[in-house]
C-alpha cells in the first residue's frame, strides 16, 4: 500500500512540475510573441495581420484545435488572454503527444517552443532554431516571481495607458481594446 501511495505521489509531483514548466514557457512566449500585449497584431501580409493576440495565434492553429478537439474558437478569441492560453495548451499538448508517438520520447519544452513557432513538425525544422534561441534569451532575461512581482518588461505593459489608440512597438502593431 505504501509503495502504491509513493508511486501515485511521484506521478502527481512530476505531472505538476511539467505543467508548471509549460505554464512558465507560455509566459515567456507571451513576451517573445507580443511583448505581453493581448491586443497585438503581427506578421502582416500587406496591410493584413495574420497573427493575433498575446501569443500571436494564426488561423491555422485555431483551425487545428477546432478540428482535433471539436471546439469552436475563432481568430477573435486570440485577443482574450484566457482563450489564447487555452488554444496554446490544446495545440501544443496535441502535437507534443504526436512527438511521443513519432519518436518514442516525451516532448521537451524546447520541442514545444519550436512546435509553437513552426507547426506540428517545428521541432524537426532548422528554421525554428533561431526562434528557440530568442525564447531562451527572453527566458534568461525575464524574472517572474511567485509572489506576483514581475519583470520590468511585464510591468511596462501593466502601467501603460492605451487610450484606445493604435500604436507600434518593434515589429508589432497594437490596438487598444
């Protein structure tokens, strides 16, 4: 009985640790993708943005989530942080499980980051290596405390006054919502 309890506790601890790691990775990706701005518009084709919200979600990722899980997310949902997080978790969980099926190993956080950038086989593509490096740079620069204190980058968006205007920062366009 003690052995069964110990195994159950070990599984629970490892599952929790992995979930926290994925959540931490998602927080870093919010900075990589949009400098933590839920109103971000990015990756323009002409005058039309193709990536939306805090995690810069593309329509193809939303379509994938809707197909796999039978959900009904729209591209507008990417502007709502909670929905964007759900879409991220569903998308990356599905494709991380495919990594396991294809290669016989668990997907790492680095694999998940590369999948987020390059799609289902992003973890295999050389073109996602620069994105992974950018992620690792942001991860090293960000310091996220457990007691709600955030890094300077996080705070710049929390104290910012949007005033319902359109403005730019880096390669992104932001619309106040």
